[in-house]
């Protein structure tokens, strides 16, 4: 029997939309608050789900600590 387990994570990411070949005024008109020289951020909620057979030995589809570590290394470290 297949089951799905999920883990939730929160992270923040910042960016700036800006073209060097445009004036500050044009960048500000086109990109608005995303043109802020100090960057502009967003808060995200990620839900990662894994579907599979339950391991009869452990009772796990995946060890939730392993899933947490994957989310941290592949998403949070890269984007937060």
C-alpha cells in the first residue's frame, strides 16, 4: 500500500529587478518596489510530499529527518 507523507517548511527570499541599461526612473516605473536597491523580499511556505510503500522494518515511507535535511540543503540554503 502506498502512502504520502508531507513536511512543511518556511523560507524567505529577496530579489531586485533592475536593468543596468535603463535609468533609475525607468526601472522604478517598470519594476516598482521590486527595483529597491536594498532588495525586495517574499515569504514562502513549502510543502514537500513523498509517496511510496511503507518500509516494513521501519514503518517509514521516508525518515522525516532525512526529508527535513533535503529541504534544508536543496531549498532553504539556496534561497533563504
